[in-house]
C-alpha cells in the first residue's frame, strides 16, 4: 500500500472516530459541523479506495 491511500484511510478513520464521539454527546458540536463531517466520510473512503486502485505499486 502506498503512502497516499494509507493517509486518506487514516484520515477517514479519524473523521469517523470524531463523528462517533460527537454523536455520543449531543450538543458538543454544532449541527452544521456534524453534517459536514458526515458528508466528508464517504468521500474520503471513496478517495482512498480509488487511489489504491489507480496508483502504481499500491
């Protein structure tokens, strides 16, 4: 696995962990931020998979 897809995968996991933390305690983050993180999550996962399939040597 090359460094760029791995970095996006780690970023995806961090976003998921933060989102779960914010959803566990309501009121800790604004609704717009939670919606933005939830929208960013599938995009990061798709980007990590696409980079892994297209980069040579991945």
